[in-house]
């Protein structure tokens, strides 16, 4: 992508010997000059990233020497014109991520030299039979994903009809209801995407024996009920396997050889094969959340020497957290075990060099104290231990974890005063990067921190504007090309229990509700200019509402209810343009309720 701008000059046609032309700057205006059609020597034309209107220009028909034609992400619409079928030298046709519509015309099959046909992410409609590729013997890549098509096998005799040898086949969201027999004999495929269809029942047995090696296989978001293979060990090497969002039952299937991504979440799998550990050597991500897995967490997971993300959340695992997982000697970075039935205390054996970035143990029955060995995890960004039975004082000792952004301690048995924690642990108790701090529904008491509040949630230190920082807190897997694992957190926001499936780095809120805090609301809170939500309800706070709250220009939700606040209701709240949730009830406030169109 370049920074060129302005109108593409018609004089481009003077480049009579030009072989390749690529126009991909969003700054161009005025459309494509018809004089491009005079470039009779042109063999490759690529138009991308421009905001064009209308159909594919008619002058493209004059470019009879084209072998590559690409229009993608450029705003064009309309049907595929008939002259495309006359460009008989085309080897690559890409019409994707635009607004093309109508049916895919039969004259496409006239392009007998075609090797790559990518028509994904448009508005194409109608029924299309995969047998249409029989007239394109050189085709190796076909992508019809994300249109309004209904794709079926079509009528052909596999023993009599010669089909091209496909290597890349993507049919995501193509309203397929049956497993395509077209795949029989397509043993050169290394990229297969049948996700987001309506295929149901068992995967055919022959499917797993068609290939020895495949790089990418996505069968997610269908209605499969059975893997369709008698053994839990699949006779195929798959580097990236996605079986999530189906209705699979029984054993989690494992593939022979190594893999980097194994996605089994949102099914009804109930057990893990005993020989599992020997097939985890190269796995980087293993996700089996929201299944029916039960019993103790298998120790075999500790044998995955390359695992960076292990997600076993939303299952029925019981017993204690395996100490070998917390020991973290193999580079495990994210360990979501939320919403199981885990009990006992946290293992306190984390070693120096810990690589944990995100830990989520919320929604279990874990008791005891937070493990002090967490101090070894210098890169920790997310810690969620909400909804457990943990009994401990506020962890001021964690203030040395300078990367910590999300700290959720809600619904436990934490106790004591901030001042007491400061004195006992001789810590400044400052969390310079923290943006989400949920201490609700515990037994904290005493005054709210007067001086530590601002430094405790110093939103000024956040990396806004950093081009290398994603707006979503996530883990990008090495060499995956397509997959990023997004961190989550379960908090109370705007008065509702909320499970953030994505944590935006722009979200900043504090929840100290349902404790026994007393004293006044600190005036220093007015310095938290990027605060979106503040809930300190159900405490014993006294005094007036500080006028500094009127400085919180980004505030969306404010709950001060069920305290002993007194004085005038703060009228400055009417100037907060984003405030949509305000609760001041059950206090000793006087004066008129602020009148604002926002709440």
C-alpha cells in the first residue's frame, strides 16, 4: 500500500510495454481511466484498496493478454460480465471482498487455464455445483466463502469425470448441508475450510484416510455429532485443526504426528485419551473450553513442551490445579481454567522466568491465599480469580508486576484495609498500568485509598496510539497467520454480571462495591480522566459527592447507591456526555435530580 493520491492520469496508456499494473492506494480518486484498456501487453492487473463504484469496467475486455486479474477490497459491484470468460489466458482470477452480486456465471468454466479462482466475501447468490470445476483441469485453489451461495456436489461420475487436483479449498458459509463427496480423491489438499455451514451427522470414515498430511483443516460451526472414526487417534497429520462449535461427543480425537493448533471448544466431548501426552509435543494452542470434560485435569497436559495457551474453561474438572502447570517451566502464557469445579489451594511453586501473561481461575471453589510466587510472573497482564473462596488481604505485594492491567478479585473472602496492607507488606501498592480493578463482594473495610488511587489506575500510562499494540488484549500465535487468542474477564459492569469475551485496552473501570469501605470518596478520583465505569455502591461511605466527579468526561456508568453520602446532588453530572447509567439511591442526598438527555 502506498500514499499516492489524486487522479490516475489517462496518460498511463502511454506505457505501451507495461506488463504488470497494480493500483492499491486509497488516496486515488476519480475512478479508473478507460485508457488502461489500451495496454495490450498487460499480463497482470491488480486493483485493491480503492473506493470505486460501479461494475467491472468494460475496457477490461480489451486486455486479452491478461494472465492475472485481481479486483479486491475496492468497492466494485454488479455481476461478473460475460467478457471475463473470453480472457482465455487467465491463470488467476480474484474478485473478492467487494460487492459483486448475481449468480456465478457458467462462462467462468471456459477459463481452462485458470489455476486460482477466489470469489470470497461478496454478495453472489444461487446454487452452484462443485462439478463446474471439471472444465478447469489446472485449478489448484478455489474460495467461494462468505457469499449467499448454496454449494452442492453436483452431478458427475467420479470414475469417469476428470477433476482438477485442488490444493486449497475454502467453502466457509456456503449453506452446505451434506458432506461433499467431491473431496474423495482430492488427496493433494493442504488447506480445507468447510466452517460455518449446516453439515450434520458423522464425518465420513473415508475423509480421514484421504490425506496423510494437511496443513489446515477447519470443520467448525457445523452440526457434526461424530468424528466418524473408530479410533481416537486419527490416521492423518494436521498442523491446525478446528472442530469447535459442533456437537461432537466422547473422546477428544487426536491426530498422529505434531500440530500447532487444536481447537475443540463448544462441543460435548467428555474425555481425553490416555495416550494424549505423546501427541502434544509441538502444540502451541490447545482449546477445549465449554465441553463435558470431568475428573481431575490430566497431568499429561504438563508434557506439552510448546504449549503457550491451554484453555480448559467451562467444563466439569474437579480436584486441585496440577502443580506442574503452575510450575510453568515450558513457556505456558495463558491458562484459563474458569468455571469448573476446581478446589483446594493454589500451588505456590511458580519459578523465576515465569511466562504467564493471563491467568483466569474464576468461578471455581479455590480457597486459601494467592500464591506469592506469582511475583515471578513479570509479564502478567490479566489475573482473574473472581467467584472463589480465597481468603487473603489485598495483594499490595503484586504492585511489582508492572504489566498488570486487569485484576479481578470479586466475590471471594478478601478482607482488611488498604492501609493495613500497605503497612504489613511495605509496598507502595501502585499498579501503574491497571485499567480494570474489580474488588466487589468481599470484606474489605476502612477508607478508600486517598493517595494510591490515581497511581493505582494510572490510565495515562496506557499505550494508546502505539501502532504495535492491539486495541484488544490478545495473544498472537507465532506463524499462525490467522489466529489470535483473545483474553477474557468476568466482571460486574453497569450493574450486570458481564463476561467480556474481548477486553478492549480502552476500557477503564473500578468496582469496589459490596464491601465495608467507609470515609469519604477521594477527590483524587477526578484525575482519572479516561474512567468509563465507577461502582462503589453498598458500602458505608459518608460526606458529599466530590465535585471532581464532574471531570470524568468519559464516564458511562456511576453507581454510588446504598451508602451514607450527604449534601447536594452534584449537578455537574449533567455535563458528562457519555453517562448513561446513574444510581444515587439510598443515600442522604438532597436537592434536585440532575436533568440530562443522557440518563
